[in-house]
C-alpha cells in the first residue's frame, strides 16, 4: 500500500511539473504580445487540462 502511495505521489509530481512547463512556455510566448487570440488561450487551457486529467485517471482506477 505504501509503495502504491509513493508511486502515485511520484506520478503527481511528474504531471504537475509537466503542467507547469506548459504554462511557463505559453506565458513566455504570450507575454511578449499585447493581444492573444481566444484560440491560443483555449489551446493552453486544454493542454493543461489534459495533463491534469492524466493525473486523475490512475487515482480513479485505484479507488475502484
């Protein structure tokens, strides 16, 4: 059980690091411009949502 919790915690950290990386990259690209299209913002949000959803899936399957 402890091993499963440690693996989940490790996986959580990887997913969060990837989400932060996506956000940081987008912020550096967007920060240099005055206008950002809604499509670009939606793409960023979808990318972050996808990464965070990957984190939620293993937790859901373990709870079952």
